[in-house]
């Protein structure tokens, strides 16, 4: 799937944008900071995932100049090319007419109203950012978000399970607090435990399978980037440790790296998840929170079997992240039988010459690619000659040479 045309209205600093994108040539958006380069990548990511990688508040996406209007709004629209022509529209509205502001999101596919979860996965993206070092150095939530963002786009069962899990978890936590305050009985947890385990088991099984497949691809990339000197591994550390054969003796996740020989199914994980929720019930009640489940999972990256976050250098961390993002790109291609869009925000300037060469050599048109940069000197003339280069100035875009 590719974007043939992107339209933005009142999105970030774009009052109006109409941008047709080439099918094969990489698109390089250059200009000074705060001109609108990143907003284009943000808009495409939002159309694909219905979330922004830069803010948790959708209201911030609406152009500030619309604040005085009765109904401030932003609209994102993409004409998608592929096996069939499709048009995806998302409208964000802030209704100010009823006293208290009410926010609304409207999603349409070919002018037909849809739920958000029905269009996530229609357009797929891999987003590569300088701050991706958080995958090494950041909080566990950053690494969980990395897994969820990839899996939500390609696996509908995972997407639905994550959606339901994120609804059930706060309700179970609220009940735990009521039980601790003696306003409810512990027996009421049985229903919520079953729901949490049902959806959580799908998430755990999906993450294990994803990381097992991703590790193989990332290891090859990293081996080449490191000149054959280093081996990259991924270690999935779920807070729930289900046994491989159900008897509690062999814990498939509790190993250095992934256990590539055994894949647990959601059906195998669910009863063990229920049992652990029951076993740790009193602890959960006393703390007023669910203490086991995929919301507490962790992922660690290893270089030569040593934790990169604890022992790796800055250069090793950059190499590991690059290997991981290119592995994600290949993994999505394998799952979808088509490349996702590859979006790179100010990445080239952060890389040394060897890593930059690795990056640019692989932008061969297989995946529709958009890059941003404040400096054209980060790119050699060969790349600039085969790229579609656009200058971005204060929300206005013009092709280089025009």
C-alpha cells in the first residue's frame, strides 16, 4: 500500500496542504526546524495508527488559528494506491458551542463511516526517530509501545485483544481498590480475571511470536552493521512466566534470548494467567493494582549476550536500533506481502558515515520512503539525484529546483 496523495487541513502548522507523492523515489523533506517537516510524517503515522508519536493529546493536532471558530477542526486525508484505490479520511473536531468543549474523531473509508479499529492496518508504517534510543535506554513502556505499534498494524486478533485488555485493566484495578476499602468482595474478581487472562494471553503469545521472528531479521542486520563482530539478541521478559508444558517445570520465556523451539498458544497461556492472578490476588488487593500481565512486560536487547542498556556504548545502541527498525520493515513485508511506508525523521544527521551509507543504500524504492532533514549535506549527490527533494518553509512545500 502506498500514498498517492496527502491532504491536510488545519493540521499542526498546515492550514492547507496538497501533496502528491512519487511511487518509487524516496522523498526528502528539508528545511529549518519548526517549519512543518515532521508534521507530514506525523500525519501519515496518524492515518495509519490513529495515534500520534509526538503527543498523547489529539487536540494539539488542530491548527491553533482555528481556536476562535465555533467548531475548530483538522482533517487528514490520503488517497491510497495498491491492489484497489481507497480514500481514508480522519477528522478531528472540538465542539465549543455547548459550553464545555467536546472532542470528536470521525473516520471514513471511501466516504463510509468506520470505527478506528476497522481502519488501523489499512495503511502500514515503520517510523524511525532519533529518540528511538529509548528502545535501549528508556522505560519498559517505550519497548511495549514498540511491540504494540507493529503488531496492531498487521494482526487484527492482537489489535482487538489489546483494545479489550486496555478497557478491562482499569476496571479490575478500580475493583481492587474497592475491595481494599471493604466496599466490594474478592469474589467479584473472578469475571475480570477471566477477561484479563483471555485477552492478555493473546497479547503475550503475539509478542513472543513477533520477537522470535524479528530477532532473526535483526541479527542479520546487526551482524552486517557491526562488521561481523557482534551478535544481537532479544529477550522477552513478561511479568507472567507461563510454563512451556504446563507443569511448571520448564519456563520458556526465562532464558537468555528467545526460545526459538517452543511457541506457546493463547490457549496454553490463558489458564496459567488465571492461576497467577489468583495466586497474587492478595498482593494486588493490598497494592490496589494488577501486578501481573502484559502491561508490565519488558523487552531487553542484548549484544554478545550482554544487556545493551546496561553495558552498551552509545554507538552500539544506535547500531542495535537501526538493525531493529530495518528488521521491523522486513517483518511487516513478510506479514503483509507488501512493504509498509518507511518514515525517517531527522535520522541521517544522527549517524556516522558507515551507518548512513547502510541506511541510504537500502532506500531503493521497495518501500515508499519519506525522510526529513535540516541539512542536505547529510546526503551524497547520488542519493539526491534519485530522490524527490522538497523544501519546507513555514508550512509551504516546493520541489527543489522550482
